[in-house]
C-alpha cells in the first residue's frame, strides 16, 4: 500500500466519508467545504487525480466526481478511520437482549444475528458451532433402519446437533446403547468429538483386549460424525440489501446477492478465514476470495469459549459501509456471545 502525504490523506478521508453518506461520486467543491484546509477546488482536483493514479479513487465518467476503490477504503480503514465507541445504553441493549433470548444456544445466536442486523441495517451472518467444535455433555445413537443411524450430540452450551449417516454393518439398538453408555460414562463430558477420538485411540493402544470391539465402533462413529460436520449458518436481514443504492439500481446484481445468501456453503467459505483469526476481521471488496462478493465487504469476529473459537458473527454489506460504526457493534456482540458461552 503506497503511503500518501497528510494533505492527500485528509482529502481521501473526506471523499470516503462523503461517499459513505451520499452513495454518489464526490466532487472537489464538496470536499473543499468539508476539509480544514485553505486550498482551492482546483488543487483538490489535482490531489484527487493523483489519488486516482495511485488506485485509491476512480472516476465513473469524465464529468463525474470520484468514488473510493477497494484499495481506497482499505487505506481509510487501516490509517484514517475513527472508530465510534459504543455508549452504555447501546451496550446494555445488546447484552440485555442477547442474554434474555429464549431457547438453546442456537436461539441465542439467532437473536444476536437479528439484533445486530436491525441495529446497523445490514445483513448479518452467524456460524454456529459445528459438531467437531462442540464441548459435549452427552451423546446418543439411535437405530433408524438396517442401514442408517442417528447420532444426537448435546453440548454443554445447550446446543443440540443431529446427524444421520449410513452404516454398512448391521447393529442392534442394544449395542448402540452400550456404546453411548460407555462414552457418556467414561469419556464424553467436557470434550469435543476430536478429543473423544484421541482418547479412544489411546485406550486401544494401551489395552486392546478391554472393550476392543466396542471402542473400535465408537471410534468409527466419531469419525463419521466429524466427516459430516457442517456448521449451522444463520442469516438475518438479507432484505436490507434492498435499502442499498448500489444494488437497487442493478436488479441482476441484486438477484445474484440474494442467491448467494441462500447458499450456505458459499457463506461458510466466505467466513472460513475468520475462524482462524483473533479480533475483528475486515475483508473489503476485491479482497474477498469469492467472486460472488467482490463488490461487498465483510466485518466479522469470532466468539470463543476459553481458548477455542466456537463460531463467527459477521456483517456483510456494500463496500460503502460505515466501518467505523459497524466494527464496534460486531466486536461487542462477539464479546457478549463469548461471555455467554463461557458461563454455560
């Protein structure tokens, strides 16, 4: 990212913030009224032209003002943005609403997503904890037919995950009960599926005679659960895209965005990188790996339990979003979720 001088930074900041406000190309006369510099509109036009050559602004057509590029927004977010601090009332509203949400952990996450979407008028996406990341309290196996069984995972957070998978070896409900009873009595409490698998492998190596058949089947079942692991994706506020001028004026693009919101696998890919990162992650326009979101931005943060990231909550909207407002809302909502899951 090419560094620019202080005067150019002031002008770039003004262009970005005015464009966020009006969603239209910004001209030099408008900037002259906004900035604390005693310089002419002609000088501002020259600086804006330089910023365009550097890739931070672009001009839709000759007679128009300038619009920030993804690179311009990135420079702004990294170096110039002033992040709004949430007030006590806003924090109380977020924490109080989420903490009073009814139902299990999934209900809490849905309420958090709905609330965040309503407060900042953007679409909100939440990845709920997948089976491989759940801290378990109980596990059950139910025989559905000769070739299919159901596994029920109950997390300490209250989240319940069900998975159906095929099994090519006939097994009775009585044996499934023995496996689940063994796991619940000896291993499950406070562990993830991955940790349960590791425990079983250690036990098999240490004493192959004891429970050998039982444990091998338990290991096989746990591997199948992990292989079919698929996080729940919660989406709220998709229709708020209709409020954004960028998409209202482009019906075909609007249809593409709405289709993307329905593709849970696409949303998982979009949020994948945030699961491995700490703090608020911001992906702007062309920085997004997926073609479907090249003209949109994502602001996301993980919510955690102890040292483990359980899932992600994020806001997705046009590149022209007000990052200084969105970031603290996302960050604090993730903190509240982390606190709730830690207490549970």
